[in-house]
C-alpha cells in the first residue's frame, strides 16, 4: 500500500512539473524583450520570439549562436567579470553594455544582463540573458576592424612561443577563462579548428611577424 501511495505521489509530481514547465515556457515566449538561455560559454540554447525577431530568424535558427557575437560588448572587463563569477559559482546579475545591427539594418545600443541559473547547486550553470534596448546608435564611419585585438595578439604570440593557457593568463593579467574566451572568439572569427591553426592563421594574416623569435606582433605602420 505504501509503495502504491509513493508511486501515485511521484506521478502527481511529474504532472505538476510538466504543467509548471509549460507555464514557464508560455511566459518565456511572451516576454516582449529579447531573452535567451545560454550555456556557460554564451552559446544560445533557447531563444524567445523577441530575440529571434531582433535577428530576423526563428528561435531554433539562433540555437548555437554566440550571444556575444550577436551583441557586441563595449567594455571587455564586464565579460571578464562574468567569467570570474561563473568560475567562483557566484549568483548575481551582471550588466554588459552592448551594440548590434539588427535585422532591419538599424544599429542599436542597449544593456545585456546575464543571470547564472541552474536547477540545483550541483547542476551545470546556464545563463539567462536579457537585452534591454536603449536606443539607436548614431551612424559613424568606423575604421576597418583589426584582425585581432591587442590582448588577442599578445595571447597568440605567447602560444606561438609554446606558452600554456595558464602562463598566457599570468603574462596578460587575465584569468584562464579570459584567455579561453579570447581564443574561442578568434577561432570562430577565423574558422580555426585548434590552437595550432590559430597561430598559423595569425602569421598568414600578418598579425604575427614571420622570422622573429620570440614571436611578436607586426609593428604598427
């Protein structure tokens, strides 16, 4: 009899869980601001219709896209703060100033907030990302974007010289997560499959100076 009651309670709990999940998904879909659930690396797992509409896509079409490739951070230290918080398992809201060019061709600026969330303390942390649109950006002619930023070039030079991720972090004053973040962004930008290919691309693109040891950046003109 006791076993039967336990099974009945479990069945009721399972039904309740499905009901609440459906309600949560309905609320998620109806939020008028762009919202997404991402993994700890910023890859979109789930996007609401407002997020999809911002990019002229479907919710499933955004799956796997890097949220920080869509919404460009204006202050790199804000991203580093999120990486540090995730490493220390802190639970706080972290705002990031971002800009982007939406599907309608209008350049906008806003504030992206990332809330670490998970079902339990032991579970892998995800990020609940929300974007608040603050307005349109003035149209300003921008110089061509460099192949790599200053921090990225420094990391590439260290890797070309045989440095480990930990050493590159010490030399640049970043955390290991910060170094991996830059390497991941470069890999996506250059289509590199691994770090060896990243270094090869750096030389091919003229980011690192050929024939120089220790590896160094190409001098600015």
